[in-house]
């Protein structure tokens, strides 16, 4: 194993956990993880796998310096869905970028998403996208010798929790959506595979154009595609379209998700530059990324 260190934020979470997995599998770097509590089961498991643990909390930026100090590379990620980060994701991300640069990090990889509000001329406000996108300029301006952007797809894992099929008012189970169920505009994938692109970007070094965007994508889907795949596995799922105003009343946070659906119909999940950015990620990861049918056979198979 090389002496160079990659520091990973969110190592016990979805994206960061996948990054740790991919880096350990590659064996090119030592892995250091920021953890809020080093005695949790998840943190102890990381330590058993050879990951160096450093106690830190990204909400306390002063605690993060030791995580980054001496690291060749850093994987930077925030979590909009953490209530403590929700209203200040841009500020937190920008502070992390500055902290990493201040201690001499060579290669920074920032997990971002498109600026829906900017792309749509203010029509669609999707804070959990745009809050990350507004950090991109800070990454570019920081002065890292190398920097890369990675964009995560809509997680397949969402179908196991916050977007799982629910009872429909008209009977049966499935999804009520505020958009066209036929529109193939949702870039989706296994969140754990973000790590494949991140590890490959660190390993590529100067072979990867500085400032590249890597869009991790298992496929481009419509809601009907998800329904058809799951029904072929023994589910009985339907999708129904509902008016926007009715959708907004279905659950807390529905308004933002509705704006995301509408944004996707106009620009797709990854936005207008999606094709070249998806191609860039796939060029780095020859094995590619798992499609929904294969993922669902493992995680949602009713057969």
C-alpha cells in the first residue's frame, strides 16, 4: 500500500462509505476517515478494516484540519438531509474546501449536483441540488493543484426508504408523481458506486482533465421503467400522475421533490451536459455501473 493518504468525509454514510470501499479495494492509498464518534459500531468496523479514524465534525470546521493535514487527496461531501446542514450546506461546503486547501491537500474531489435554479432561470428551486452546486466555484478558486467534481445519481436505495412504494388513493401500491411517467429523464444508480468513480479519479492523476465532472449513472429511466422492472420481479406496482398542487400536500418536503421532478423533465437529473459527464465517468470505470434491473434483482426481488 502506498504512503499517500486519502481523507474521506461521510465514511459511515452512503457516498463516503462507497468511497472507502473502493479505495481499500484498490490498495493504492491509506484511508483516513472523519468520524463524529469513533466508538460506534460503524466506526469500529472501519478501524478493523485498516482505516485511520480521526474524530471530527464538519459543523465544527476547526476539528476538520487534522483530518486533512498531510493528506494527498480529500473526498468532500455534505448531507443536505441532516437538519443541522440543511440551511447552510453551501457555507459548510465552502468552509471544508478552504480548510483542505489551507493544509496543502493536492487533489480535492467535491460531491456536487447541478444548480437547478440557475439552469432554469429561477423557475425551479431545488435546494439539495443548488446548495451543493454553489460550492463548485469555491473549489475552482481555491488553488488545489488538482480538483474533480463527482455527481451522484438518484439513489436506487431511495426505493427502500424515503421513496419506497406506498398505498395509492385509488388502490394498490406504487408512486404518485407530479410529472410524466413516460419521460425517461431520471439518472439513477447505486449510491455505493460513487466510490468507484472517486477512487478512479484519484488514481488517474494528471490523465484526467483538471476540473472534470464525473456523473455516476446506472441508467436513465422513466417511472414506467421502474414499475415495469419491479413488476417483472413479482411486485404489483403502479404509478399515477397527480397535479402539482395536490402533490405538494402529500407529505412534508413534497414541494422540493415536485420541483426536482419538473426540473428533470426539462433538463434531466444531471442537466444539459449529462452525456459527456456520464461518458467521462464510464471511461474511468471500465466495469461500468449497475443498472436498475440487476440492482433490483438483489435488493427488491419478490420472486
